[in-house]
C-alpha cells in the first residue's frame, strides 16, 4: 500500500521517523503499521512543493508531497469474526481518512 500526503512545510514531525521509533524496540509493535520506505516526492533534484487552498477558510499554505510505502494494511470489516476484529477494522478505516 502506498500513502501519499501533502504536508505543510512548517510541520515538525515526520511520520516515517515516528513509525521507525515505535518499531525500534520490538521488531513488530502490534497494531502499528510498518513503513518500508518514506520520503519526499521529487521533481528532478527538488522536493515537490505546491500551494494549496483550504476549502473551508480559503487560506493558502505551501505543502510538500510525501510518499510512504506501507508494509501492512488493515483488515476488511467483512472478514471480522469477533467484535474486537470489527472494531480494529473500523479504527483502520477511520485512520485512513484525512482530517487536516
């Protein structure tokens, strides 16, 4: 699975680095996706940066396009055999939405 984002250039945190830190102690920390690769999308030698308008406020901000190759994916709610598995699938679905 590939995750692409347009992240504000002023943002401090890098999701790939955070996932690496979570998995540093244990090779596979349960319930947390593993990243195979992450980094900025480039155009030639430069990071791809675009200016986007917020549809609600109308404010514009510069955002850098990033890409992350994920090694895991959430289960389908249709495959859930227990209430716990259904809740995990719903959580994975909600986490895939963008609320920025």
